[in-house]
């Protein structure tokens, strides 16, 4: 398979999943609304003290993004599993890992990218500086795809299981803790005046590792779940 056909296959699967997601707008909006509500409730509960809000803002936004991303993981493969599309994907001559990568990218565009776009607006509630918001956006752009990739592994392992939604959260949340630490630490470093590059570099390294390994691991988990 040449390079052009790989790109064409990726774009075809991504477009298909995006079209299906737009037909289920309620599911897409649920993730975004949950993220907005969780972040917005913290200033009301903690109080109007700006110094405290600025310090806790990165952690609050990242925890809310992580929890919001968990809501949509169960739907990543379930619809294709129910209508038989997943079985057809396993029969095509192309690599299943490529198809899985395309589905992960589509999932991130629907569930992760809206959180990144909304984060600067929510950061203003916590009186975050422009520099801190900029670093937060970069960290979310690096970290949220990792959440989708790691989540894809958990979604594949629990495919078809009763209560799989709760089980996938138990599997995925511990694996996402490093992303949470480095992502929140990058924005917190701006507030404390320390180096930001180390946190972003570690997030970049985790993203590269996830791109290399998670599509293959997810494809293997799907084959096991389908047997």
C-alpha cells in the first residue's frame, strides 16, 4: 500500500465517523457541557479569592477534561460493533491499526478538540494570565490526543461487556495520571515562574509513544474482544 492510499484510507474513516457523530449531536454536546459545568462549579464552591483560583485552575481544567473524555470512550467502537461494521473492518486487506488510528483521530476531533477550544474561556473564570492560558492550550493539544489513544485501548478491551463503561474508566484513569500531572504542571509552572519546556517535552514524548503503540495494541484488543 502506498503512502497516498494510507492517507486516503485515514481521511475516509475520519470523515465517516465525523458524519455519524454529527448525527448524534446530543452525545457530542454532553461531553462539552459536562466539561463546562465541572470547571464552572469550582469558583462557586471555592470562593472569589483570585490567588487560590489561579493556582488551582490548571488542575481543575485538566481533571475536568480527563473526566469528560471518559464519557465518550464507550461509544468509540460500540456502534460499529453492534451494526457489524467492525467485523467488516477486520476483513479488509488494509491494516486494522490504520483504521483504528483514524477512529481515534475522529474521536479526538469530536470529544477532545472542543475541550481545547473552550478551555481559554473557562480559564478566564480563574483569572489566568494570557501566558498561562497559552501554555494550557498547548498542553491540552498534546495531552488530549493521548487520552483518546489510551482510552481506545480500554474501550477495545471492554467491548461488548456488560457494564463496560464503568470498567473502561477503571482501566484508563490510572494510565492517564502522568498526562494529568505533566499537563497541569505546565500551566502551573507559568504561575510559579519555573520552566515550562520540561513538562511540554514529556507530554510530546508520551504523545509520540502513544502514536506508535496504541493503534497496534487497540487493534489486537479488538481482535481478542471479537473472538
